[in-house]
């Protein structure tokens, strides 16, 4: 377990060097876009890192993350809707369990676009939301609308908190990094269990 923490910490520190790069916004755009349909690592810690390193740009980073995530979500929806047989089922097997995907699909059948709003805000992998929404053929416009609301609320909540508390949050993250990783994993596990 200690090795995992060290690996995540190295990634965290390495990404910290990218915050002050002239290409910082491109890092955010790329990773949040890819995460929405295939990237296996959650990118929320990346947003937190960028915001704590440059609190004045927190809301800008939140906006970039929201737009990129929703655009990636549209691609995920397209893969689920049109390319399921060729790509979608393979992505599900590689990135999320078939059981999680099936439970999300059932929730879509019951709650339609409300499921996008709730799942898009929760710690559930957004790729599960986008691929299954396309597979279930949810209406495109409401999917995009609720994705903007859910992802925007999530990312602007992070950006606003860091803009307000800035250095205090950074010190807190640095001090309790391992515990926060464990808490995040437990939260994801709880959400997956709740969906089932």
C-alpha cells in the first residue's frame, strides 16, 4: 500500500511542476477530456493541485475542466451510442467492471437524465456515466445540459473553496495526502456500492 501512495504522490508532485508551465491549460484540457471516456485515473486531484498552486486562477481552471470534461463526455456518449460493438464494450472491460456499468444502465432506464445529474456530480467514474448514457440512447441535449450542471457544480465547488481558503487547503492536502487518497477511494467504493 505504501508503494501505491508513493506512486500517486510522485504523480501529484510531477503534475505540480506542470502548473507553472506555459502549457498548464493544455494539460487540464487534455486530461479532463480524456478522463471522460477512457483515462483510468481520476483527475479531480489534478484540478485541486492546479488550484492550490495558483488560487487566483481557480475559477478559470474550474471552467476549463468543466468544458473539457463535458466535451470528452460527448465523445464517450458517442462511443456508447454508435461504436459500442467495436470500442465501447472493450473500454468497459478495461476501465470499469461490467457490474458497475450494468447497474448504471439500469439507473438510466429508471431515472433517465436525472441519473446524469447525480452520477456526474458524484465520485463515480464519469466514463461510466458517458458510455452508459450513449449505450442507453438517452436524449443528447439533456445529457449535455445535465453534464454541464453536474461537472460544473463539482469543479466550481473545488475551485471556489480553494480560491477562498488557498494556502490553508494546500497545507492540509500536503499534510494529510495519504489519508485523503484513502478517503477518496472509500467514497468511490461507497458510490459504486450505492449504485448497485
